[in-house]
C-alpha cells in the first residue's frame, strides 16, 4: 500500500515538472479568457463554468438574422467603429461575425461581465482605457478586418491553401480577414491567443509574401 502511494506521488511530481497538468494553455480555463482568474475584473462565474460568459446551451442571444452564432451568451456590442483604410483604398464594413463577438468585450464600452441576461450577472465591469486589451471603437490603428482575402488586384499575398495556422472567415460567400483569422479565443499555447507564432513574424508571412 505504502509503496503504491509513493509511486503515484512520484508520477504526479514528474507531470507537474513537465508542465503537463495544471497550466495547459490550450485549455480556456488556464487562459485570460477564464474571466474568473482575473482579480482585476472581480467577475464571478457560477460553478466556475468557464464557457458561460461566452456560450450557453439554451436561450442564446440572436446575433445576426435572428439566429444565434455559436450559442452566444454575452451582450453584443452596439458601438459604431472607425475602420482602417488600406493604401489600396480597401476598407471593411462595420464588424460582423466572429469579430463582432470579440469586440463585445474588447471595445472598451460593453461590460465584460454582461452575460447570461439574468440578475446573477451585473454588467458592471468595463475595461479601462489604459489596458492594451481595450481596442476601443477606433480601429484605424489596428490591422484591417472585414477585408477580402486575397485582396482583389493586389500581389504579395499567399494562396490560402498554403496556410498552416491562420484562416480566412467566409461571410456572405466572401473570404475575409477577421479577428479569428489570427486569433483563437480558446487556445493560448502560442500566447496572445494567436493561431501562428509571432516568432520570425511567421504569423504575418502566412498571408503576406514579403
Ligand atoms: C471569451 C469568450 C469565449 C470563451 C470563454 C469560450 N469561447 Fe467558445 N467561442 C468563442 C468565440 C468568439 C467563438 C467563435 C469562433 C470563430 O468563429 O472562429 C467560439 C466558438 C466556439 C465553438 C464553435 C466551433 C469553433 O471552435 O469555432 C465551440 C464548440 C466552442 N466555442 C466551445 C467552447 C467551450 C466548450 C468553451 C468552454 C470550455 C468555450 N467555447 C469558451 C468565444 C469563447
Ligand atoms: C467575454 C469577454 C471576452 C470576449 C468575448 C473575448 N475576450 Fe479576449 N479577453 C477578455 C479579457 C477580460 C481579457 C484579459 C484582458 C486584460 O487583462 O486586460 C482578454 C484578453 C485577450 C487577449 C490578450 C491575451 C493575453 O495573453 O494577454 C487577446 C489576444 C484576446 N483577448 C483576443 C480575443 C479575441 C480575438 C476574441 C474573439 C475571438 C476575444 N478576445 C473575445 C475578454 C473577452
Ligand atoms: C492580422 C492578424 C491579426 C488580426 C486580424 C487581429 N489581431 Fe489581435 N493581435 C495580433 C497580434 C500579432 C497580437 C500580438 C501583438 C503584440 O504582442 O504586441 C495581437 C494582440 C491582440 C490583443 C492583445 C493586446 C495586448 O497588448 O494586450 C487583443 C485584445 C487583440 N489582439 C484582439 C483582437 C481583436 C478583437 C481583433 C479583431 C477586431 C484582432 N485582434 C485582430 C494579430 C491580429
Ligand atoms: C489572414 C491573412 C493576413 C495575416 C495573417 C496578416 N495580414 Fe496584413 N493584411 C492582410 C490583408 C488582406 C490586408 C488588406 C490589404 C488590402 O486590401 O489593401 C492586410 C493589410 C496589411 C497592412 C496594411 C497595408 C496598407 O495598404 O495599408 C499591413 C501593414 C499589414 N497587413 C501587415 C501585417 C502584419 C505586420 C501582420 C502580422 C502581424 C499581418 N499583416 C498579418 C492579410 C493578412
């Protein structure tokens, strides 16, 4: 009996040392998207239901055309955004699809703890302007979103079939760059929820052939 206990303890220590257990950053619960891990926000998620601020199995919010997107549970931004215009004169329209979902916490205006739509959650916590994660409503200093990929009539862009990390988001039949082209809200193993490493600018070079 005693031997077996010691053996298990050794295995446990080895697993901790290799980082295989508690801090698997590919799991939402270990990332900044586990809202209850952020002391500064003071957000309380009942039963530590880590998915709840963003998703619900029932009575989800309608996002577009009366239907919910990914069973969305969070308040949706009602802000108007200023969009980046590229040198070629291309500009995305007002945020749609997954980008609108991200901006429902990262716009610096919509309360981060406004989810579930009942009295349990108060909707008091809005990001302060000095936090880098607060993009605000002025997106003219941010990489363009809502733009077509590849941009029509422009060279210097790789074929999307060569992508290994990033992705295009198809909205109304058009392949576009959106927040989720570069980010995955669930997986922080590369840091900053990126889909491809920033090392050597690999992320940028997936699309830009420079
Ligand atoms: C901070 C917000 C946030 C949290 C927390 C979150 N998600 Fe998501 N989830 C999203 C967004 C945004 C999308 C849409 C992604 C897209 O369109 O690429 C999404 C999409 C999904 C999808 C649709 C398929 C996919 O992967 O795109 C599933 C399934 C899903 N989430 C499951 C979960 C589960 C299970 C949890 C809890 C363990 C969770 N999510 C936690 C934001 C979140
Ligand atoms: C329910 C609210 C919520 C939603 C929805 C949400 N986020 Fe976040 N996100 C947060 C909070 C809170 C933080 C921590 C901010 C801080 O510490 O200043 C964060 C942090 C981040 C960070 C920084 C991570 C780091 O390691 O510092 C990135 C990148 C990010 N989010 C991207 C996204 C993207 C892209 C989406 C949409 C796919 C999204 N978020 C949707 C609440 C949200
Ligand atoms: C073309 C790729 C790309 C797109 C599109 C993109 N991001 Fe990012 N984002 C990045 C990279 C790269 C970083 C890390 C920057 C750094 O480390 O300074 C980042 C960082 C962030 C951060 C963390 C800022 C900080 O310093 O804490 C947030 C929040 C974020 N992005 C949200 C978004 C949202 C919301 C959208 C859509 C409106 C979006 N991103 C679109 C590439 C992108
Ligand atoms: C998913 C593909 C994709 C990724 C990843 C990506 N870009 Fe872009 N980028 C685009 C598209 C599409 C445009 C818009 C081009 C147009 O329509 O004029 C663009 C525009 C730009 C512009 C503005 C050009 C102008 O005319 O104003 C710069 C600069 C830029 N990207 C740099 C970067 C950097 C730096 C990274 C890495 C952090 C990055 N991009 C990652 C697709 C991407």
